[in-house]
């Protein structure tokens, strides 16, 4: 899967590594900002101060 | 270009499992670390907003500022206010944790990410009945992390726009999460008519029990100058 993504990325190896890092950062941001806050009530008990 | 070797099922499976593991670890990192970073920022912004709304802080004591403690960021200009801010809490013994901590109305997960929350329907500041306030023990700024290290007689001060309300703590109790009677008016015989209940999760990193502190109303003052009880601490 990741190898497939890596193969599909254009440019020389270092450009691909940079691209992957940018994609990773973007994914992390979406997770931290949107997905995890949404998922928190399902992971924890409903009222757990 | 490297030779396009065929991607096997096994490789896909290993990637999926690794991704799942990474997601779990990232969630833990988010909850245990990042929510605190965010909450610190939100608390500071709210404190600034409140003090700004209330007018310039008074006197050289500068208590309302509290800015010496945390790295306070610029006031949240144009930031949308989605929580109801009611006041600020100061606990001298927990000086580095609960000092200018926003008190919001309500105790939803969202509310508690913005401060400590006053239970809906509980008494107002200094009011008759039971003023019940909940806060996180871990994550989201963990304002009540050290609630267990308070002592009987400790001061809890609440600042509203026009007044200060001073409470003193009486007793600590460990109860079950469903024991909501602890936040009711007159939860035990001979309870003060104007009382305070602070609650948080117990034990640390668990939601199995609630740790609560009961306290009683001591006095209020209608000027914004720093109460004597807080001067000792600073």
C-alpha cells in the first residue's frame, strides 16, 4: 500500500520523501483537528471528566 | 524507476495493521498531550476575553491577569464564543493549575474542554444551594488534576464580573459516577445552605469513581480588588 503510493509519486527519491512527509503532516492535522475530537466520546465513557 | 514488483496481499495486510497501530498511538498522543496544549490556549484566550469584557483589571495586584503563570497568548480577537463563560476560578494551593481557570456553564465534553464546568441547574456563585463544578483530572487542560492534594479549609475563590466569592473546603469524598446526589442542595444532614462541590474523575486516568470536595460559602465582596485570601498566595 505505502509502496504503491511511493511508486506513484513523481520525481526523484528525495522529492518523494518530502511529498510523503507533507502528506503525513496533512493527515495528522486532519486527525488531530477533526477525527479525534469526533471520536473521543466513543472511546471514553460518555461523562468522564 | 524501480522494477514494479507485484504488491502482495501480505504487504497490504501488514500496511493496514501498521496503520491501525499508528492510529491508536496517535489518538493516545492526541488525548494525553495535544488536548492539554489546546486547552491551555483556550483557557488563556477565554480568561483574556472575560477580563477584557469586564473592563480593565484593577489595581497593581494584577490578579485577574494571572499571566505570569502560563504563556498567555494574545486575546482571541474575533474568536467565536460557543461556550458560556461565567467566571474565573482561583485556588491558592493549586496555584499553578487553577488560577484564572475559566468557569463555563455546562459539563459536556465540549464545555469541559474550555474550562471547569458548572452543572446545569446548580446554584449560582454565592447562591443558596449547591454550586457544583466539574473539571477534568487528565486531558483537556486537566484543571483538577491535583484536586486530591487539597486540604480541609483551603480557599476556592471565584471571580465574576462584579464580585468575588470565597469558599472554604470541608471534606473530600470518593463516590461512584452515578452518585449525583452529592451535587444536590443539602446532600448530607447539616450541610451548609450555601455550599460548593468540586468534582473530578478518580483514580487518575480512570473514570471509575468521582473525587469530590465539599465546601461552604465564606463571604463575597462586590469590588474587584484582590481578596485577602488570594493575596497570601501570590
